[in-house]
C-alpha cells in the first residue's frame, strides 16, 4: 500500500496543456476518484501515476519516494484500461498470469496466485476459456484479476465500466468496491460518470480543463460545490446569476436575480459575504429536491414565486416537475413519488418556495 503525492504536476503535449499545476495527496487505502468531462486531463494524470507519461514539470511521489521518472514496470501499480487491453486469443489463465511471467515468478506459485485471484473475482469456472469467448462483464473481471494478481501497491482504473450496459455497470460498481475493501488497496478511479463517483468514492477530485476544481467527500462535493461548474456537473441544479444587494434582518443576505426578476434571501452558515471582494461574478444554486411546490399560494415566507407547471417527468422513484416562473426562467423541482394524487398537472398554477438555507451562493468558475 502506498500514498500518492502529486505536487504541482503539469503535462504539455505540444501546445496543449492537458494537466495544469495539479496538487493532490491520496491516502493509503483510499478509494479516490478523478471525475470530469471528456478531455479534462483525467487519463493523462492517471498515466503520470502509472509512469506511462512523465510530467513536463512537478513531482510524483509514492509514500516519500520520488517516482517522477521511474519507468512503469518499477512502480508496482496495477492498471485496468477502458478497453481492457486483454489478449483475446489467450486463455483467462494466460492473460492473468502474464504479469507474473514477466516478473519471473515460478510455475507453482503463478498457478496458485492466478487461481486465488480468479476465485476473488468469481471467474474460477472460466480459467481455461479463451478471452474472446467471454462476455463484456467477464472480460472486465479478467482485466481486474490481471491488475490485482501482481499485488500492486496502487490500483489504477480508467473508466473501467464504460463499455458495459447499465445493469451490469451497477453490479460491477459493487464488485469493484468489494474487491478494493478486501485488498485494502489504494485505488484511483477515473470516470466521467457522477453517479459512479458519488456511490464508490471515499473522496473525489473534480477536473475541468486540466485543473482540479474541488476535492472532497461525495457529500461535501454535492452539498457544498465551490463553483457553478461543480454544482452543475455533479447532480442537477437550478442556477441563476445574482448580485449582492444588502444585509437584512438576522443573518439573511439579500441578492438580486435578474432572471427571477426578484430579490432572493439567502441564509446558510458558510456564506461569508465579508470575504467577498466583488471580483467574481456570483450565481445561486438550488438543487431540485430542495424546492417545495405548493398548490396554494404560500404567504409570509421569503423566496416564494408563482408559475405554471410546464412539464412533468415520471422516473419511477421520483417525479420531476418543471415550473415556468417567467419567459426566461423555468425551474426544476424533484420529489419522491408519493402516488398519483400528488403529481401536479401540466398547466396548473403553483407556488414555488426556495428555502433560504438551501440556496448556495457561489462564484462562476
Ligand atoms: P480525459 O481522460 O479526461 O478525457 P485526457 O487526459 O485523455 O482527458 O486528455 C486531456 C487533453 O490532452 C485533451 O485535450 C487531449 O486531446 C490531450 N491529449 C491527451 N493525450 C495526448 C497525447 N498523447 N498527445 C496529444 N494530446 C493529448
Ligand atoms: Mg480518459
């Protein structure tokens, strides 16, 4: 097991800067995820940890050891690639044994280790099968076994589930997490899928354009996004630019939203307008599940708007209701499915309440 320490690493390809001055410490035994849209530098960062690329500048350390320019075969990392990179005409055994043969492990020992790991990934029935005769999910397990059999200090997974269908992906998430916990291995997982990141990770680093936007636990990232990019990329949210207006009674701060054509009261413990120097543009973010819809006009509360239900989307477990507040702003509210009598009809006039403590004021990225 190992910690991974990246200090100010940058990677350039010609005039493209794929990773820009990234600082990151990954703890021993942690399940750590790089999350971000395609092209944001996730794979490049993972490859610098594996040693397939060397950084243009900055340092990579495992524990206290400088690994920046150590070749991949001397790093003891196990990697699973998006396309698995298996040898299709070799058997499951031969694929998994490959890394042990390279390391000159003797036959008896190799056999035992391959059998043990195939047992762990539940593929012991398939040991003599040709890889090309396996399903996608089974090939994924072979790739995992091949990475784990060398007993790596660090497991690196690059979008390992993106070629699987939805149900299998769900199953493999649990499977990978089970293996990671069993081996207690430091794991770095790359994905563009926010659900994978939220459900699997101890901590997440959110990337955009080669830069890390935020590092935190899944609940921190979801509940306290640092800017509008993170708020919108992880989960769903309603965003509107706002301008600070004044301090009101109590701890309320009052902003103005041009989109909503109204004042907005905000009150949550971390909002510190004293530290705001006026240089960033601000936006408000409120999650769909934080919005209350009421059939009747609610009075005596701040942040109450009336609008017309423009669309109702039924997903099974939950219901999304879109309410048009004016020509420029339609807001999305999500509620658990509490039965047909609770769905709003399209065209109904409703009032929408945004609780003060559910609105986050954040800078534009
Ligand atoms: P991600 O894995 O997040 O989709 P990548 O790390 O693959 O992103 O790519 C980041 C950026 O670096 C992209 O603009 C990509 O085109 C560029 N890039 C990645 N690898 C190379 C390479 N070998 N040569 C040139 N450009 C590359
Ligand atoms: Mg990639």
